[in-house]
């Protein structure tokens, strides 16, 4: 799938972010490793990060209404409100990153715009496009990070209900799409076994 990045490819993508866009590295990182939607990442507040428990609470999102980026105290679906476990390698990275951020209180957005409001989807998208172009994968979108995350989790053997919980899907249809990736991977692994015979 040309929209899927391995962790190694994702590291190259983040490293390729131009310096002027470095403030987008952390939201793109959370989109990839946690499989969050763009609006969910942009809606995260300090209180939503629980580094001691190793969790991120997804409780709200940023959407565009009337040409303005607005925080909705709601997610795309009821299933969208969820707790997502942080991969342990991200915890020290986030702790270090947080110490370098201005103190804005528990309600403060993690990724505000330069003017203090919510980060726009366009600015995150443009940063992602710059990184994608720099690694020769111009077809990658911010949503590709979520897609990559779901594919990786499915390949690790997640059940449909685990996929639904982690990615905030209210119906098993999306989970089935990624379960298909697991079956393809299983076939590829079986073929590799035959090569050993």
C-alpha cells in the first residue's frame, strides 16, 4: 500500500521536515504512533496527556466552522472519545518536549497556532506535504499516518474490537479493512516459510 509508512520510513519523514516546520513534528508523530485523526491531534490539551499512565485521552477535536478553526468538545463519533495507550518509547520524548513548551495550564492546547488559537488543518497538511515530498512520497497525506498506524496494529495481530477501540470506529467495517491487511501479511509470512522448506 503506497499510503503506508514503516516506522523507519516515518523516522525519515520526520527528519525530512524543514526546520521552519519543526513545530509540526510532534503532532505528526502522535498522528502516526497513536493513529489519531488530524482534528483529534489538533484538539489535544495538556490534561489529555497522562504520561504516568502512558495514555492519551481523546475528548475533543478541532474543526473548521465558518472559515475558522474551532475546538469542538466532542469527537467525530461517540466511539471517537477514547483512551489510547502510548507506545512506551514516546513517553520520554513527550516528557522532554513538554518541558520546552510554554506553560499554558491544563486546558491549554498542546499544538496551538502562532496566534494562540487552534492549529489549522491546512498548516498541518502543508507540513506533512513538505516532509512527504522530501522523502519522495508526495502521495502521502496526514491521514496516511492514521492509515499506517492501523495497518501496523493489524499486522501485530489486533482483533477487530481492539482496532475499533484504538482508532475510534463505531462500526466494524473499518476494522475489517485493516484485518484484511493482517490476512495478506499472514499469506506473505506463510510464503516465506515455504522458502525455508
